[in-house]
C-alpha cells in the first residue's frame, strides 16, 4: 500500500435537497473503518485502532478482493436494528474466546462505500462516481461485506423514505468530489433528524482546560412516575455566554447532598435541586436508557420538572440490512 489514509469526514446539514450533481446513501450507525487488503490485512478505526482481531469474520475481505484500500462502516444488526452498543462491546472485547463467541452470536457487516487505492495506485484524486464504479469492479460482496447502495439526485425523497424506515439520516456526496483524506469536507454532508426531549438538570461536572471556570457537562434526569431516573449528561451545544448564564442560574439551586441516584460517571459533580428544565437533542437511546450524542439546545422556562417524563425517549426498531437497502 502506498500510504495510510485518514477517513474523509462530513459536514452537517439540517435539510435534505435534490440535485443531479449529488448521490445519497444511508447514514449507518456503526464504526468507521478503513481496510487494507494486500499481502497483509488490516482494518483500522478513525483513531487508528486495529479492528481485525475484534471482527475476525471481516477477514472474508481477503477472499473478495486484493491489493485495495477501502472505506466503510462496520455495523452489527440485532433484533432488526443497528445495535451500536453491542458493536462497541465487540470492539472493546479482548478475550479470544469472548471474541469468537460474539462473532458467532452477533456477526458484523462491513458496509463498503469507497475505494482509495488499487494495486498500489491511489484513486483519491478521481471523482467519487468513478471510484464507485471501480469499487464494484474490484470488490465482490460476501456474507459479511456489502456495498452501500446509493441513489442519484433524489435526496429529499430518499431522506423521507429513510426516516419512515426508522433510519437516522443520510449522507449526501458530490459526484465530482475527490477523497479528501482527514478533511471535514463540504463535498460530503450528513443530513439527519435530531430527536429532542426535555430533561431536568440535577447537577454539573467540574470543567477542565478552557472550561475550568465554568463546567464540563450537565447531569440529566427524567421522571418515571415520581422517581427521577438518570438518562446521561450533555457537554456540547453551549456558547460561552450561555455557560455564564447557566452558572448564575445554578447558584441558588446548589445542594449539599446528591439529588439523583444511579449516576455512573467518574467526574466530580456539583449537585443542584431539580428545578431547571432544558431541551436536549440526541441521536438515539442506548439499551441502558442513556441519551447518545446529546447536545444542549436551551432552557425551557415554560415547563416544570415533573412534566419531563421518561416516556419521551423510546427506542424504535428498524428493518434488517437487506430491507433497509431496498426502501
């Protein structure tokens, strides 16, 4: 292989669009991975972790292609939906016996959407649509390796169909775009629906670095009948001015003892009486009931804490991979 590659990253966009100059694909809830298939085999995460030992079934790639570098997403389908939590558990398992057991019980799929190199010749400067053609020419699908199917032009209709099927969003890619290794490019756009809920603020963690004078994250809870339940924390979405205003609002609410049970984080927490409500956007809900990729959207002065019910967050199953590809 000529070089090691960093994944090309997406910018975010809130609305779908239609354009003959773009293609559209499913946004998969998995682990981004670049694979190197040659004399040696490697499949590496965004932070350069070797994943081939955690997902031994993906060595099937060696029988489906040769002398290539591919980009794609590793997903685990479980119970009719992409199970990110089980995927992470597999990625963090080190015991060989456990790895083999989980590979058999929860097999992974590598959804390939780009080819970066063939026979030592980089393809990253070629237009995306040419790389798509090369991908299907040089790589075969298998039991654990599939191509990411795309549609041309009809981004708005595709996005609506994706949401209808319970998929979190789509990726828009400009047909003429080169592969910009390690760059968050405007030629690739992530378009997804942001789900939100109203949560109660039970405390905040101590800030570090640039946030040493403010806070790190807010501790969030929802009510199940009269009992408060921990649903995670939110540490993004704040401006400097917002953080200052929040700290002022927290001062009269400071508590001398814990106000929420079940908070399983190592950071030191300053507890608050549960009187403030905030709106939080999030990607999905984990199996243990925590908000994933939460983002602060603002305080809700029009809502009381007891109105923030646990039934706001519900998990929705989605069809299996083959059905999702053909919607």
